[in-house]
C-alpha cells in the first residue's frame, strides 16, 4: 500500500467527456493525496475549447476554475494554447508538486519544461493511443512525433496501454529500438469494486455491444450473424449501446434482415445504466473489422475489460493486442470477421451451460489483472 498522504500530484489531460484521465484522477482522490491538481483541456468535439483546473486536498475538491473559450482559434493553435496554459497554471497556481502524469505528449511536455522549477520527482508520460498519421498536415505530424520522442527521452516512465505502441513507434516513426527500455506496458483499467458484481442473467441468450457506432467497430457482423444464430437459438437478442455516424446504416441492416424484434439500440446511456445491462447480458462483443480498423491494432479498447469485469465472455476479432490474452485465458473467443464463424462461436458458448459458466468465471478472473487499484499501485510504487 502506497502512502500518498505527503504526495502532491499533477494530472494533465485532454478530454471531450470523462475518460481514462478521469479514472486515474479518481485513483488519486481515493488515495487522499496531500494535493491533486487536475488540468483538463476540451477537445474539438465540444463547442467550447476551454481549460479547467480542479484542486483537491486529501481527497476533497476545493475548487474548480474555467479559463476562457478559444474555439475561435485554428486547431493547431488551440494545442499551443493548451501547452502554454498548462505551463502557466503549473507555475502560478500549483508551484510545487512531486508527481506529474500527462495523458498525451502534449500534456506531458509542460511537466518536463517545469520539472526543475516546481521540483517534480517523477514524470509519467501515458500514451493514450498510437495513431500513425494523427493530422492531415505533414508538418503537424512531424511536430507531434518530435514532441512524443522528446517526452519519452525526458519522462521518468512512459506507459503504453499496448506493447504494440512501442512497435509502431519503431516501424512507422523510425524510433531507435533502445527507446523501448524507457517504455513499459500499462493497460487501461477498470474499477472492480464499484459495480462489477455478477447479476441475474437474462432468461434468454443476450449479446451486447457498447461503443462508438462506426463501420470499423464491426457490430454489423453481429447483426448479420444473428440470422444464423436464431436457427439454433431462436430467442437470442442483441443490444447495441452507443451513438455514431453508422447508426442509421445499422438500423437499415436490422430492418432489411427483419430482426427488429431481436435487436435494440439504446443510444448513449450513463455508466450505471450500462453496467445494469452488462449484468444481464451473456456475451460481450468487440468484432473490429480488420480491413477498416488499423487504430485498434495499436490500442487497448476499454470495453473489453468492462465485459470481462461483468463476467461476460467476449467474442472478438484478432485486432487488438488483448484479443490473444482473452482467447488464451478462455475468457472469450477470437472469431474471424465472418458471419458463419461468428455464429458458430456464439452458439457454442450460448448453448452449453457448463462451457459458458467456465468462460464466465475465467472472464472475472482475468479482469482482476486490470483493476486500477492493482495496475496503478504497481506502476507508481517506484515513483513515490
């Protein structure tokens, strides 16, 4: 158990809604740090481009202050503004801290610049994702790669949610293999102690998908495969949680296949409502289309851990790094991006109660590896 009672932490992130940075913030709040400053910059998905700072002491919120809206600026200048704003807040509002965590290269850079002035002991660069081509403009991509490499070289630790991120940096961005020793795997986590308790399953087989509804997520495979599954398990249903540009197309597929009584769309729902549905579901889905989704190859999709934490065996394509981990732990099955293969795997799990029960137990067991309390404590132990 790490004693944070005398530790002051700065957490800097970009966000459009609560995300991984907020999860890490909650960890530090729970640990009752002597001081915690949460700096958050609004992403382009929002109508405003403000920065706010939350100040905590011993786990209690003391203040929350917003800066002005800079949405009138071009996108690249907003990032410059965010970096400069972070530096200003660190130097004028915070002044002294021990640990700094940046949730991207842009968010880590201010900590490195201010390290000696505010006497930081440790700087963590958390690579939120790896996107080979982040910006349409070549010059902006080159600048981002330069900042990314600078942060790896000067941070105390670089945390990669997937080991493939280090691989991508070498193969695509040309980083030296020697930089791997400064990078460590730090998978995104889940809160097992909150609401991750198995509930009463739905009476009939229920599959569930949660995520942004775009073509590359591959939920259309599950819909099309459902017609095959229903021949063997006629009461099977599918719930699709989320919104996105592909929603209308998915609804058209459902209507065309006459599956409206078996497929339901919830739209966006809050985490508690989502958890209640997960507790009733039998199987979680992460069927990324390998032809369309190059992003998830390097990523660590959060929904897979959420499924596991609710005891849901996962049917997923072999796109993200975690796919093989799930398959080998018999906490789910890797399926081809093929309707018949998906249907066969689903039927094998849904129709065999003994096999399903074992896979569900394996899912819960695997989920313990991703408890935020466990993963963060392990990585932070050498920094405090």
